[in-house]
C-alpha cells in the first residue's frame, strides 16, 4: 500500500487499485467528479461524513500533481 500526501492511498485490493482516500472505498475520482459537477465541499462532507476537508484538498493536490507531468500520446495503428 502506498500513501501520497498522507491521505491518498493506492492499494491493488481496494477499488481495483484506484487512488482512494485513506484506504476507504471513496475514490479520488469520485470526489473530483463531484467538484466538477458543481458540488461544494460542505455538501460532499455532508454526503460522506467520514471525510475531512483535508481529504478533499488532498484530492485536488493529487489531481493537480498528475496534470503537472508530461504526457505523450501515441497513435494506435
């Protein structure tokens, strides 16, 4: 199990290895999708009482870190 930013966990046995919050079955993707749909942090915290504001902030940092990397798109023939 690997920890990123003390809050994001990657474990192949939880959610098929998708990044989750502190080993819970709440994926970073789920939180980012809620935020991108216009949900505010307080509403997300209400829907997921086991989360903390710092968990959501860690999701945003995690996503930002992914976007700071260089990617190469290869065509598949």
